[in-house]
C-alpha cells in the first residue's frame, strides 16, 4: 500500500470521525434543549396548579361566605318580622293600653256588642266562651274588661239534689260608678250581692283581667 492510499484512508477516517462527533454533539444539545423545554412545561404546570388551587380555595371561601350571608339574611328577616309583629301589637289595644270606661260606655258597649246572640252550647260554646268573646271585643275598643269566674250551689229540681255549678260573667271597673258585672244575657249587676241573689250561695270566685 503506497503512501497516498494511506493518507487517503486517514483523511476518510478523520472525516467520518468528525461527522460522528458532530452528530453526537448536536444530538446532545437537542436533548438538552428538549429537557429545558420539558422543565419549563413542568414549572408552568406547577404554577398553573398552584393558581388553580388558589382559585378553588377562593371559590370555596366564597361559597361558605355566601351560605353565611344567606343565613344572616334570613336571621335579619326573622328579626324584622318579629319587630313588625311587636309593633303591630303595640298599635292594637291590649292589656297595657286599655282604660277603665265610664258606666255609660259600658252600657253602650253591651248594647252594641252582639255576643249575646251566639247560641249557647254546654260543650262547644259555654258561658266561658261568651265572657271571653266579650272581653276580646271590649279590648278592640280600648276598654278594659275582665272575666269573673265563680262556683255556686244550686238546687236541681229534676234530681232534687243540691249540686255545685260553675259560671263566668264579665266585669268592668268604671271610672265613675265602681264595678259593674255583665252576665251572658246582658243583665247588669251593680254589686256582687246582686249576683249572689241570682246564683244563690257562691263558694269560690276569682277575676281574670
């Protein structure tokens, strides 16, 4: 093999080696660039995930705040409703805004009131119901009225025995003529003694204002 051939072979080997080295060097840089891009993507993903977590936390916080605000709103509405009810009660005549009437006012009220026209029923609408309705009607007009409850002895002619009965009538403390009692048939008594005349021996009694 002559010198020229050897030199040619060496040159060829050198060229091939340079090409191989260049290829590997270029491939290394390409891989590094890809790794850098991948790392950038990873970093961006971490940032996005953190942002997403932050948004989720804010959404949950807003949801909790919204629930709390709705609860507080309902509570305020309930308080407002209660205050309105109390205000309406203050506007209406009640036990704290009633006054003692004159005798004339009592007689006019009894004459105007139609409770005595209701049908009596021992079980469904007794004297207690009569007296309670008169009391309520008087209160609507700002008149203070009470209910007198009492028990009394009475003779039953059918059984021919004495027995205890209960009764309820209305009572008014007038500003000009003392205490008046009004029975369910609108009969007016000007003293307790007059009641005892009609209901014989009264053994227990009490007034509810």
